[in-house]
């Protein structure tokens, strides 16, 4: 199995894949929803064109199994909650559009090339490896939890909360966070599924529990014992008010149940990586 985590040129892909692999895990993408609204050309090239390069070389190399890191951003604002895989797809940001276009490409390569795939729609990936094996920090983070941790550690002076007037319980956006260790288990299960069944699948991965931005900040303050300075700013374009998953299909097909996606584990596993920077600030 070839795990692809970087944008690679077709000649680089060819050199790697000709060694012989029976599957590809495609994780590479630009993923900041707000940034995608400002730089659609960059997201088109990296996400859509980059995936076309991967699919073409995978097909040329005889690879017939592919795991794709998709996103709940394909759904847009929910018409009902929790969101299942049959929910209408109407992305509100260009990032979500690129993911949905890639899923459509995958369906055509399945039909025309026999390339079976698992499109795994992450909700909000967060946390750090619960066994502490991954130690590098995210550079220039765009997602909430690492920004909260940088603020708690004193790496940045404050964080911005984009809107407090959404129709939610505290006015801030609500998201469904899923721990990266739970995601990793699901990828292995999905690959095993593709090896055992001659059919593609699309599944949601989420905790099925919504956490607001303000709630995440408050839990971070409590767990870290540090002040987390926050300011309320205007809404960002392309931010739905609430996204919560139904992961029933992943449980049915893959036997997947999240083990580490509660808020306290998400915060504490991330803080273990950031707390060493407190005295440097």
C-alpha cells in the first residue's frame, strides 16, 4: 500500500508506484475553508488537478484500491441533523467543492477503470496520536484546536472566534470533532473492506456529537489551566452554523466506533504536544 501525503508530480508518482503496490491512501490536499474562498485557483490545482495525476498514475500502475480523504464540507449547511451520506451535497466553500468533484472523479474511475475506492468524509479531524508517537506541530494552523493550543501556550496572543450570532446554543459554530487515532483505525478498516468486497463505499466519520467553538475554548482553559484569550470577530464566508455526523454506515460496514473523540481526549492529547512551549513564551 502506498501512502501519499504530499503533492507529487506525475513522474514522481510513476517512480514510486512502479515498485508495486496494491493500494493508495490519498490524504494530500489544501484544506482551509476560508482560504479556499480567496484562492480558488490554488485549491483547484492542488486538490483537483493533483488528484487527477494520482488517479491516472494509479490506473497506469494497476492499482485498483484507493482510500480517499474526503470531507463533511461536501454537504454545506445541513437540511437535517445528524447528517448521513444521503444528505444533499451543496458545498458552501470552494474547499468542499473540490472534495465533491474528486468524489465524482472517483465514481467515474470506478466505472471505467475498475478502481474501487473508499471516500471517507471526515467531519472535523482533531487531536494527537493517543500513544504519543507523532510529535511534530502543525505549521500555520487554520483549524480551531491547534490555534487554541497555540494561544494557551503563548505562541500567539489570542485567537479569533468568527461570529457569535449563529442560530446555535451559544451563538458560535458547532462542529463534530473526530480524533485522528479514530480516523486512522477507520482507514485500516476501509482498506480491509475494499480487499474483501468488490465495491466502493462512501462513509461519514464523526463522533455524532456537536461541540461549539466557545465550548471547545472553555474546555481548553479548564484542561490546560491556562488563559486562552479570544476575541469575537465577523463571520467567515462559507461557514455553516452546525455540522454533526451520522456515522451509522461506518459502524455497519466497517465496525467502526470512535473511542477517543470526546472533547477531553481531543484537548488533552493535543495539549501534551504544546505544553512544552509554555516556558518559552
